[in-house]
C-alpha cells in the first residue's frame, strides 16, 4: 500500500510539473543583439563574492540558524543569502514519520 501511495504521489507531482511547464511555455519573436567589440569595457561585478550560500530556506525558522547567520554576517559582511531550490513537497515529506506512508 505504501509503495502504491508513493507511486501515485510521484505521478501526480510529475503531471503537475509537466502541466505547469507546458502552460508557461510561450513563443516570442527573435531578438537581434548587436555587440560592439571595440567599445569601452567596464568591470563585471562579482556578485557571487557577496552572497552567502545556505541550505533550504526552512532552516531559517530555527533560532540557532539565525544566530549562526548573524555571526557569519559580522565576520564576512555578505549582502544576500542564496538558498537551495527544492521541490515544493520537500519540507512536508521530511517531517513525516519514517514508519508511516
């Protein structure tokens, strides 16, 4: 029963993703881009040097995580936090008991 329930959940998730992706796909007219290789250049900003990489955003609900983040901010003075992208059900399935389906 558990295997069947998990298979159905997976099928529903895949179908939902496929329908969402198909609905958002739009065609657009081609765009011409002209690049002047002789034009004056400017430095490329290294935005990745100002970003702190983290785990899932749900971790930020923990007080210990926020305390650690403040400590890192004091030392490194980063500008932003980048969280991992996860499927929408990750936070729900990780809190379920391992003995139940």
